[in-house]
């Protein structure tokens, strides 16, 4: 299943970032888009997931995906 996630412009570092959160330990960090893009190939992977720098589990996902999996909110498709 593919999930939606946002890319935002961080004015402080003047770069695009993705807010990431671990599904295991709830650790959060902003990852620059160019770093995430180097580890994520949308033609192969459905969703980006990195190794969490805090708990070392491969469950570090964009925060929007975290919220969707945990049921915090649901994206609604416009008809």
C-alpha cells in the first residue's frame, strides 16, 4: 500500500526536508530531501523507510506515513 507524505521547504537551512518519525520508538528528525531520495526509489519501494538513528530499526518513515499507520488521521481523496 502506498502512502502520501509531504515535502516542505525549511527556510532555516534553505532546503527541502521530510519530517520523519520512527514507528518503533517515536524518535523524530527532519531529513533533507536529497538524502531521503538517495535511499528511496519509488519504482522499487512503495514507501520510504530508513534505519532509525535512535533504536536502529528499519521503521523510520515520513511523519505523515507514521500518522496514517498509527491512525492519527486519514488522507481523503478528492472526487
